[in-house]
């Protein structure tokens, strides 16, 4: 069965929404995460820290290199 372009966009949109939901909610209590970003200009890096204000859990720490 051939999928239409609209079906593909709808599927991609649902996957994108699920990804955003997963990245912005606490894995333990499902609360909205607080995301803090800090810049380290000396080595062109951004640090992202996501914490849950409800259960005080550090959910994610990622370093992103700027190009």
C-alpha cells in the first residue's frame, strides 16, 4: 500500500511531538522539567541541564559543541 505525503507528514509530526514530550517531562513523575543552559565560550560548548522541580532529580546533562 502506497502512503500519501500527508500520511508521512502526519506520522513524522506524531513522532516529533512524542520526542518533544519525552525530552521535556520527568521520567519518574511526568512533571515538566526545568531546563538550564550554560555557555562555555572558551571551548565553544553549551551545557544543558534538565531537572525536575517536583522530585529534585537531575534528569539530563548534555554538552553540545558549537561549530
